[in-house]
C-alpha cells in the first residue's frame, strides 16, 4: 500500500526513533509498504518517520543513480536499528533533496566515508564501510531516524532564504504527485 509522506512541520519528523526487534507487529508488510511508497514517489530512500512511524527503519534503493555514482550499483537495502559508528575525516558538498521537503534542494556538507552497523530484514547484524554517494544517501536517511532533516545542516542564512518555502510545505501548499501528511 502506498502511504502518505509526512512533510516538514510534522512533529514525527523531529523525534528520535526507537529500536525494534523481530517481534515488531506487521514489520514485513510495513517494509513492503515503504518500498511501494518510495518507488511511487521516485525516491531513492525512505525512513519510517517519513511515513509516521518513529522506529529505526529505512529502505534504500539508489541503483538508479549507479551510472553517475558507480558505488550505487545494486545498492538496495533494508536497514533496521542503524547506528553510524564512525565518520570519516574528509567531507564534501552535494545537493540533496527530500520527499519530506518537496521542492527544496540545498548543498549539504557530509563526511565522504562512514561505518554503519544495522540489522537486515532477517535481523542479521551487518557492519559496512560506505563511501561516496552511498555514504551520503545512508547519512540522509539516518538523519530521519535521529529526528533531523537535511536543512539542519545548512547555514542560518540559507534557512532564512527558504523560510517561505518551508512554511508553505508545513501548510500543505506544495505541488507533488504523492499524498502528503501535514501537522
């Protein structure tokens, strides 16, 4: 089922998410619904807070960007209870957008390399070192389970410049091809 995407201004996006275990009711269906919602919205990642669930769960399929970023070849994952255990020293700026902030794109500085631990959909523990755009995509979705948005990483001047757009999004005054949920 395609779910509505919660947008800027909704309090669920600002809460730190809770860990879950294999007994979480309806998890398999929830993951399937998240995939459907992400593909319907043309996203490459979706975190549970974006569909109103404050749990540490995210789905990512960044393979459509593999031509431009080879590290994204077959980069399709379910990440449960993710924890970034290490951030690399080198950073870079790249433009980011978000389904919860439709119509806004900004340059965001993030580490080029991370180490992350998570459980896959079978609750097997995985530890990975990710680099390049793969690290960026995971950090972006990880922010959601931490109660953060990519606009938290931009300067106060840039935030002031997009304040009108942010206010419009929080009131649902945005033209998107998917259902949204405001506060």
